[in-house]
């Protein structure tokens, strides 16, 4: 009952968020040479995109037992390897997000716990900007995460959250 209540609340929350009046949204026309969003000086546009699009489900401060999805640092740790390039990392994230499936996921434990991420209408440009930000920067993470990933994976998955520039 507790699990189904969480799912119902999460779905209700997503429904409310998704049904906002689209006239109130501010869109920015961009060219290939401009940022995706208006950001403060020196702020990577992927950071703002991650905070507005991903943190709805993947917020780092959500309680461990009340989460509806893994934190973004978990995704980073599962997709980054010692020899991966930024382009390969961005492509791997995009390949999953454009059509999520159990078979394409690198996070078997998260799929067992939360299910497969539902399809979201994100653009390739948005996801790659988020992935590039994740790759180049240390991202916010829950205090429990490092210990959790090392214990849960029995050392198979490394805690990876350092910038890779």
C-alpha cells in the first residue's frame, strides 16, 4: 500500500506539473552559437536544464526512502567510466532518454526499484547539454549516496562525481 501511494502521489504531481498553462512558459530562440536558456554569467546552461527538467524526479535532496527515481549523481556514476569521452557520455545518456527501456538501462537496481523511466519529450540538444554539464562539473548529491553506491554494487560501480574536463 505504501509503495502504491507513493506512485499515485508521484503521478498526480507529474500530472499537475505537466498541465500548466503553456502560455506562461518563456521560451528562448537559440542558434547553435547561443546558450539554451538565459543563465547567469559563467553558468553552464545544462545546470539550469537539469534543475528544471530532471530534478522533478531526480532531486538530490529527496529522502532515500521517499524517492521516485535515483539522484542524478547515480546516473553519472553508472554512465561514466575511466576512459569515456564527454561525447560518448552525452551520447549514452541521450540513447537511453530518447526511448527509455529496461534493455538499454545501465541501472538495473534502479529499474527494479523504480521501474523504467517514462518517456519524456526532451530534445537531444537539452539532454546533451545536461550530460555535458554533468561530465564537466561536480553535481549536487545526497549525503548518503557515496556509501550507498559502494555497498549496493559491492565495489562494481565507483562513486564518480568529480569534474572530468
